[in-house]
């Protein structure tokens, strides 16, 4: 075991050690898993950056009644990797109900709390309007389907042009280059 761990199993930097519940072939040398990323090939990261913009203004998926609505695809990604079908997802701050809606669409049970009676009523209405298996709103790969600029370009176009140098990007007038 880690020599820094206190008797309760907590390491001073707030990392918890726990006996693995996964098959034995993924246990580490001492039989403990310090972090999920310490398990080889268990959680391979696509990237360490997720490109999801906040749902705002005139976005098609905006419910229109809450100022901090999250993208369904982002929550779907989190719910898929942290639960299985039939598991229960808890949202202690219901808000616009997006987490609960995504949980329902992904065939998870869901429980939520919301102090505002108005928001709670809107969440109920939203949940009644969707079914298990309905597609998640918003682009699945936001970088690939990012909103276009006024000149019809997106982030991928910028990255391709960036490789050609600032002069090329400035010459064709696609992007403002400092």
C-alpha cells in the first residue's frame, strides 16, 4: 500500500485508495487501485480536452428558461462512462432538467431535486415530452460540427490553415490573424 496513506485509506492529497471491484487482471501490484487512470487500458483518453460550448442564446437545443443549461452530448458522455443502463443518476440541482432528460434518454433511472417550483414544473414537462432511446440534442462531435463563422468556416478550417502559417490565413481573409 501507499506509505502516505492514513489508516482510513486516504492519501494526504485527497486521493482515495480502494480495493478494485474490477477483474483481478487489472489490479495493480499491491492489489490496490490509486486512480482509475492507473489501470492500463481501462480508461484510454481520446484527448484531455473536451470541446463543448455552453448552451446559450439562440442555440436550437436551449430550453429557454434556465441560465446555465449544459449540452446534452456533454452530459451524455459523462453519464455513459460513469453508469450502466438501469443505474440511477442523481442531480441534486435540477435546474433545466438536462441531466435528468439525458439519463432518461440513455435508459437510466433518475432522481433530481429543485427548490424552484417553477423550474420543477418545467422539468416535469420536459421529461414527459421525451422517451427512452430518443437521440441526444446537439452535435455529438462539437469540434467537427462547430458553428460556422460569417465566412462559412469552423474551428477545423482554422486549424488546417494555421498549419500553413499566419500569412496564408491573413491572405485569404478567412480569419483575423494578429
